[in-house]
């Protein structure tokens, strides 16, 4: 079976080299005589896999010793609860920018734990832009300030960060982590579900400033009373993500992806390729008479590119024909309609070029 060009928003395409290596190592990882899936997470071999994955991620993103790197389960959505549960025990307040459905869900969840202020929102125009913010609205006693860096559904991204002073900035980077260099020091906490731009579903990467990780048993802890042990960052930090059985195989694949990224020039090289891929697609969309991008200007995501024809039947015809031609998962999210091409790190430039050729041809023959 020939492989397709998979434009899924997530779970998403992975580098072929990584899949091939995983296949080679399926029956026996190294000389262990077993698959990584069958290994005790407490074995020296597996600990090596985990520690190497952490070290490679630190290296790729330039993560200093002031930060903890954790692999947690429950998807990015569990972080919507873990973040307030672990940070809101100080003043019980958090500020948010509402730039899409994922930040909206994070806001709804945080409201269960404290006083939430929405500083700015782009909901008025189906989240088709990043709202501007007035820093005079920021609360200096907020326990954290929350953004979603790249809005997977709407295809927008932050190109500037709010200046939050001493208030830790928390970012959901699920769909843009590792797509370009990132100054980790600007953040208190970064999290990302792996299934967009890292690896398989089931692993969430959390990068957290160590000083924000407090012990619920101590008086000045910011962890809310009653927070389950499994939902406390301290539990995962103290146990090198091995308090209980971590998602062992998923972490192994993430580790292979980190090595693939390092081998291919790291995040600077990745950013250049991602810029190129996105501009090939946006340039065509900007000139097409049939396909229209739903986001304009600087807020355009490099990872998720939504577009529409304005005609539902034509959209459906395009998605069907594209799929038959080997360009799959192009149907847009139901809240935007039309199409969406997700072009994460593992989508080769040839895939984007081939898609644009297909679109040009489709447009010419209607
Ligand atoms: C997909 C996604 C989520 C939700 O991830 P789950 O792992 O399914 O919980 C959250 N935030 C963003 C930005 C996403 O793209």
C-alpha cells in the first residue's frame, strides 16, 4: 500500500524514518529480545529510553535546569484542570486570552477552581484572528496568565507574547511545539499533547519552571486542597515521570522524533522548512479564485491552514476527490467548515507542493 499525504490535525503524520525504525525495532529493541511495548518501565533499558528522550528535548528546545520536563497522561485536556489545581492555590485568580475552542475549554475548566478573567477574545469573528490585548487589564496578582499559542482549529498563532511581568505565562503549544525555536525562559509552563507535532496520542509533554512546583503538604503550596496525587506536578517531577507506569511506547516514539529533529538541523532548520511549506500554500490560496484562506495577515498559523470555497457542495467534492488522489484528512473542523491542511514538521515540502498542484488542477477543471 502506497502511503498517502496525511493532512490530519491530529493524530497526525509522523516522519517515515521514525516509523521505519520503530518497525525494525518492533520484535527486539537493541539486544533486549523484546519490543519496547513489552518492557518493564523500571528496567535499565527503558530508563535509558526515557532519559534520552528528556535530554534530547532539553537539547532541542534549550531547556535550562530551572525547568522540569515531564511526560504526563490524559491528553492536553487534562492540563486544563491540572494547571488551575496546581497554581490557583495562591490567589485563586488567572487571566486568559480566548483565541479559540481550546482556550475556551481551558477557561471553562479553570472557572471550576477560581476567578477567571478573559483579557481579550476573538470569538466575535469565529476566532479568525488573534485578539489584541490591553496590558492595563492584566491582574498583577493573577496566579498565571494563559494563552493557546497556535489555534489548531482556526489556523491562527501568536507572533508576540503578552508581557506578564512576574505572573507566569502558561502556554498550550499542542499544535506548534518544536515547529520553530522557542524561548522557554519566557514561560512558567508549556504543555503539548504529543499527537499533533511530536508523536502518538497518549503522551503530554509538560515543561514547567521548577519554582512553580510546590508540595501540597507545605503551607505555602499553590496546589489546591484535595488535588489527587496523580494530578500534582510534584508527583511527576519527583519521580522522573515514573510515579506510575508512563505511556512507555509513546514516549519511545517521541524520543525517536526528537532524534529525527536533531539529525535534521533542529528547530531553526524546522522553522525554515515550515515557513516555506506554509508560504507555498498561502501564496496559492491568496491568488486562487476558488479557494479562500479564512485567516489573513500575520496571525496565520504555520501548522494549520484552513480554507473554504464558499460552496458546501464544492468543498465536499474537493475533499472527496483529493482523498481519492491520496491527499487525505483535508475536511475542515465543523466549526469553520471547508477544508484544513495541517502541515506539521513531518509533512514533507513535496506533500504541500503536490497538494497545491492538485488544487490548481481542480480549480482549472470546474
Ligand atoms: C488537540 C488539542 C488539544 C486537545 O488535546 P487532547 O490531547 O485531545 O486533550 C488541546 N489544545 C490544542 C491546541 C490542541 O490542538
